């Protein structure tokens, strides 16, 4: 976690696992999540190992897709994979990639909430 000096902004770097295959293993997805107070101000894509060859994958790696995570962290239950449903847009042909993104955002939110004390 990083804090902007003299400001109430925090950046949490987090990773999730994207598409898996027997040959490649899991594709690492790195995100930077910017917080202020109880609000996510933005999510930026870091390095990733996903193939952008399919339109669905390219869409969920885009700034437009990541903008949907600009929410108050108290108003959304962040869950990924088999933990339950979530209220974020889903895209065909990119289930593993979007689960990896949601996993990384969830980890960042939980770390930030722990830092804030709950």
C-alpha cells in the first residue's frame, strides 16, 4: 500500500489470476487501486499475462471496463469466483480474465479495509 504524502489518497497494488491452461498455468493480472476515504477513485491495469487477441479479453482489460469499480466500498460486496455473484458487468469470452480482475480488486479492498480498521 502506498500513501500520497500530505494527502488522503492510497494506492494498493494487487494481483489476480486470469486464464489458466495446462501449458501456461495461471495468467497474472496486476492492478493498482486508488482509494480516498471509503471510495475507489480508480483502477489502473498494471502488468498482465493475458492475451488480448479475443475481443472479450481486450474489453475487460480496458479503462472503460475498469471504471465500473469506482464505487463506495461499503455499498458493494466484493466477491469473486465461486464465492457468489457480483454486481459488475460480465463479458463473454473473458470469464477467467474478469474473475482475475475482480479477485485483484477484492484483495485490494480487503487490504485497504483492514488498514482502515474495518
